């Protein structure tokens, strides 16, 4: 049974940092392309970052490039998102996703506000 459990969200001031984690189980995590998505209130879900399972190559949405870093630990079946220099417009629920698996976790909420 596929399971993705996101954690690490919270309330942070503008300019602050958070590190999100996604614990994966029920599938061969090390073979799947993984991504972080986010959905802000009243907006559609959007892709934030992705990482190749073997090469570790990454891709980022322009709005987070240079501020966010996606990484993974295949030995721990865990995906990470380091978020620095957070802005109010980064406020959203953040989700991890395995490519081609039709499953979404519950997400973790990030609020950037002073």
C-alpha cells in the first residue's frame, strides 16, 4: 500500500527557513522520480521541484529557484525540501508525489507571515 507522509511545515517569518520531509512506503522509492507540489488557498496545485531517482538531477519552478533545494535519501525512503528565504507567497500546503503513482498524502501546511 502506497503511503506518503509529509511533515515539517509550520509558521515562519518572511526570510526564514523550513525543511520539509516526506516519508515514503509501499513502493520502490529508489526507482521513482519524486516531486514536491504545493497548493495555495484558492489556487491550483503547482509543481515546485523534482528529482531523478538515480542521477539526483533536479528541476525547479522559476519562482523557487535559488531558494529551495530538493533532495532524497533512498536508503531512508525519504524526500526532502529545504526552503530558504521564504516569502508570503510561498504559503501553501506542500505535497510530495511519486511520478506515475496516483496517490497524494495529506500534505504539510506552510505559512509565511510576520
